[in-house]
């Protein structure tokens, strides 16, 4: 089963290391949890300590132990039970009727071989029940449609869109998690209510937005049981850079750019649009191959033909050029202006030498 780890701020303690014994058979298994006190998923929780015991002597990396929704919940962490456990000392100001989640992510390893327990989640509630609402989705780079990993997905309580630009620069989110190696994320044990969610490619891991980082538009919603959100990230249009690869090529549109006809491995493609999209909005088309832009063109008719495409597999990208400036306009977080819509067709286009292909575009 895939595991998703939702985090809330890194703790700044460190457990004492224990000197490993020598000899004996090689240990290839991570530590196993044998007991928790109080039991995991306890309700009416009113303790100030949590003890988690393992089946062997362990080391602990406290920088990978997180708590939510109060990132200052854990006051101190100590090795206990003769090196086979950890003791978490909590702050005393627990909220009433609140579900708390403590996430141990790659923090516990055995003393001999360093085998690491990938993840463990300890959940408790100060009220009569554990919250069960969830938020899940994917993190995607809008301009390429590529899945992004290790993106910070954050949640604020209430509708935070009106002050979003300032909040994400100075305030850490109440809840957060990171997208995994498949570009997927999931929050669990949330209370139903009004939230504002967002995503940042937080490369410096300071849990705040900087203009050099990709960001998504904020999404406010009432959470009941579950919510699926796919975040599309972009660079804010206030951030200027000259280091982005192929910027000129991506932004400047040429009418039916062609590839040299000296190459005999050429085929013909007719793009047939089922809807006359060119009559309502200006669309920019791009042929993409191996993440590179091969051809830029304007869509001015229901059929757009290309006589000289090299053989290969292409992806068709469409940009809804709302202001007709022949550029893809990125969004503006401060003004809450969304980027111009970008569409990637699911079906690829296979070009064969001396073949003619009629490709139906239905958007």
C-alpha cells in the first residue's frame, strides 16, 4: 500500500546515539513497533508524554519527526527503554476536540545496519472521535505537464485567498505534506471545514514562498469527506529570468515552422478540430517531442496541415491565448490572475515517413 506522509514543521531536537554492538548475523529488517503508550488512535487524550517502543535498539533523527496541526506540539524527544524506544514530551496547551498527527518519517533506524523504518503515524484526539477527512491529488508543472516531486502542499484554515500573496511569504501553513516520487500527495485525519490549499516547489525547504519558486493558484473549498485537487505550478509573471531554457522558442510563435525537407523521413499530419475553437479564442499550438518544442503555430482554421514533420512520436500542446499576444502569460499571485490555460492531448501523434495522418482534436 502506498504511504503518504503529511508533515508540519521540522523539530530541532536530536536524540542521543547509541554505540552499536559488534558481531552477530547481519540485520536486514527495519525496527518494528511493538507498543505505543497511550495506544495509537486514542480518543479523549489528556497525556503529556507518548512512548513508542521497538523490537531492537534504535537511533533517532528528530529532524524527521513532525506534528500537526500544532508544529510546536512536541517539546522534547528522548531515547527510552534501554535504547529500544523514544519518549515524546508534549506541550500542555492541547486544543479541545482536535485530532493530532505525529509523523515519524525515515527517523528511526536500527543500531547495527542502519535499516530505516520508512514511516509511522501516531494519531490521537482530545475529543470523542478521530477526524477522517482527506485531501489528495497531484503536483504538475503547468507548462510541460510533467509531474513534480517533493513539492510542498500547504493548507490554511478559512478562505485565505484575499491575502494569499503576503501570507505564503511569512506564515507557515497549518498543515503540509510533500508530493512523493510519483508526484502524488495525500492529507489524512482532517476536520471538515473551510480551507485554502496551495502548492510550492519549495527547493530551499523554508516552508515559505519566494518568487524564484514555482507556485500554484490558491484553492478555497469546504471540505466534507474527501477532496481531490491537482495543483498546476508556474513561475509568477513578476519573476524575471533569462536562464530558462528555450524561453524565446517557447514564447515566439511562427506560422507553421517547417523542418528541412532535405530529410526524407518526413510525413504529413492534418490536425482536424471538431470544434471551431479559433472562432472564439486565439489558440497557440505546439508539437512537443522529448520535452522539446519542435513546432509553434497559430490555429486559424478547423484544419491545420503540416507536410514536413520528421518521423517520430509527438505530443500536441494547446495554449489558450486570451489576450492574443502570441505568448503564454503566466499567472500573478498578488493580483490572483490565473495563468492562461494549457492543454495537453492524451493521445500522441505518430508520424511515419511518406504517410498522411488525419488527427482528430476534440477539446
